[in-house]
C-alpha cells in the first residue's frame, strides 16, 4: 500500500459507519496517480460531507501527500 493510498483509507475508515466496506484502488494514468474510493452506499454522504467540504479536505490531504512524494494524484469517489 502506498502512502497516498494509506492516507485516504485511514481517513475514510474513520468517517464511515462500515469501515470494512472501504476500498481504495490505485491506478496510473498519464503520469497521474488515480485513487478510487469505494464505500458502502449509506456512507457516501459522510465521505462527501456538507457542500462537499469533507471530500475537498480529503482531496487536499491526498495532494499534499502526493506532492511530498514527488507525484500528482487525483481522488475519485465512487458509490
């Protein structure tokens, strides 16, 4: 598990009701690392947050971690 994947997974598991359903997959596209976050259907709102603030904060954490390791990353939240 990469550090970027670990950051997203740890934060997502702390936010949701069903932490065992959290799954983070990582793929490489055109020099950018794409992380896909999947949760249980009822937990999607907790990841997104009010007006998308939680999702924005999670994306900020991911980009800071990626920049620290000299990479670019993008987060895609799937239901």
